[in-house]
C-alpha cells in the first residue's frame, strides 16, 4: 500500500483568528502523464486566486509558484482519505464535509505540475503576509486564510499510480471514479447495467391454455466502488400466448365416432378423413377382420378386431392415436346386442407461443349396445341404446416447464340413444342415424352377393359437435 507522510510545516503566525480562516481542504490528482494538479479548497463562495504554493522535490530543489487554476466545482478525481484531506487541528484526516472537523469546500484554487517523477514531495501553502510570500506585508483574505497550520502542508510519497491518475490502484482512473462535483469522495457512475426478464404464468381452462407474460426491464448504475445505485424497474404486460390443449379429446372423438360405425361381420380396409372445428384435421386408416355365422335356430354371431391408426395436425400441434378394437355381437329376431372395447395409445405434441410440450397416454372405450330393427321391408326403422365407459390415464407433459401440465386421469360413463333408418334397395343400401349424444351418421353402400362372399363398398359421413369424418371402406363378407 502506498505510504503517505502527512505533516505540518511551521511558518509565520497567521494574522487573523482561525474563526475567520476558511481554507479547509487539500488534495491532488494525477493527469496520467506525469502531471499533477494540486488543489486547495475553501468554504467561501467567492472565486479568485490568492497566495502561492511551495513544492519541495525528492532532490531537495524547491520552487514557489502562484496558484493559476480556479474552480467553483469540486475537481474530478479527489478521493477522500486517498488524495483529499482536511484538518482536525492536529493532523490531516479524510475530507468529510459532514464530519466534525469542518465544513464543505465551495471554491478550489490549484496549480498544475508537469514532469514529476516518483518520490517524496512536500507541498506547502504560502499565504499572503508570509515571509516567503510574494507580498510579505499583505494580509490573507478570509477566503484563503488557512484554517490551521496542519492544512498548510502535505508530504507524500508520490507513486506511479498517483502520476498515472489511479491513486488507489483499483484500475479506475480517479477522474472517472469521482466526477467533478463529487468532492466528498462518494463513488461515481462508471457505466450502466441493464437486464430484461419475462415472467410467465400459465392458466388452463376448458380447451385453451393462456400464458400471461410480464416483461421486467431493470436498469442500474454501476458505481466506482463496485456497488450499484439508481435501480429502476419497469413492468410491461405483453400480449399473452394462447394455445389449445384438446388434442387428446379431438383424437378421442375421432376414434369414438369411427369405432361406433364399424361393421365386424366382414373383412374390409378403411380410410377416413376428419376435419374438426378447432383447426385440426387428418386421416385414419385400418383393416377390419371379422365375420358372422348364423346358426340353425336363427341366431347370428359376429365378431372381429381391427387396428386403426389416426394422425391429426393443426395449430402447429399434432396427435396420433393407435387403436385396437375387439367386438362380439349376437342378433336374433331383429334384436342385436354387441360388445366393443377399444384401447388407444395417444401421442401429442403441442406449441404455445415460444414453448413446446409433448406427452403420451393411454385410453379405453368400452360399450354395450342394443338395437332393434323390425322387418318392415326395404326400409327399416332402427332404435337402440348404448351404454359405455371412456377412460384416459393421467400424464405429465415434457418440454417447456413454463407450460408443462400435469393432467389428471378421466373416467366417464356415457349413454346415448339411437334412432334412424336402414334401407336395402338391392345393389344400393343406406343408413341414416341420429344419436342423442350429438352424433349423426349417414352411409351409402354398394353390395354384390355370391355363393361364398359378399363384396361391399361403403362411404360414411359422421358429423359430431366437434367436426366431421368422411370414410370409405371396401371389403367382403365371408359366408360360413
């Protein structure tokens, strides 16, 4: 650490009471190129130069020069306790305008030295009337009369840091560390820092997730002592993100409306196209393997299974549903009873604003239906009722933590009635069904019968509250 030697130099007695003496601070600032500005301050407000300063250099040479710098603003670079002092009557102490040793300085006079080198220097204030003064018979004014003998001199070991303008060796130029007007030595602004943070709150309701966004802009001043000051915080509400969370429900609706229209008394290939009101659309494909057998007593038994692969996309979201269905049914005297169970694997990816999530889960759809279609000729009425249960396992979404959801499992019982018509016009047949859960189905088929098989092509349109599905199937019915 730089060694400073602070001493008072005895001179002629002052010619006025110290109560009138107002020169109360002393300091120096290196200019970074071997130069040094030496300053004295007083607590008067009058601005004029007076008196002289004596410098004693390391080689013992001296010179006495008049002050030629004047400032009514505290010079930049004065660091209290480092290169800026006042007197407590017995020694120089760190300058503190609010301390017990004195008052604030308002005017500074100084001198610029050039070509200085490192070493020990003594600076001595020569007031008017002093024997070494240019006017030894004059009297100092109250503005520039030293407050005591201590304030008159400063002896320092001038280091390279002093000459380079970094008296405290912290890597910051003193003039940047304490700006002009900061004579108390308080830290000054080095630069400004800033940050921008966006906070998110995600709320899910119904089929929509809303992400509220708040942008917090913070600015602050980085101070010369390593602290921060003048912290300013501004919060701005940004346009929220919105995204759908009904991908599984959409695929479930497609699967449900598809499964209820399958016929398990034949072997057929199926291709379906679905368009939904929520912006999702896609395709379903599969093969049904089934058959029927009529016993001698008129009981018809049918059954089979199928694998359906559904793929939907929209709104930058996707969902796939891979469904396995088994069905068993019996029919006699125009009354049909059928049991169906579908097991589905769902895979979802979705986006909302800047975020993306994916998930996977499983679901089931188990139903038992009873229908009655009296033999009234080519066109027959159909009435029926279906009771079932749908489940979806709970799951946790992966991906962006800001929007990831933990979704609870569902277990829903349902039931709906069916009323409609079924017609057989020879080569062409049709069905038109209304289900009380809001689904309407219409199909048109072409059928050709031989001794062993019946060839069949059928087009079906299924309309639900959420969207529509069009399907085309082609297959054959084996006769056992």
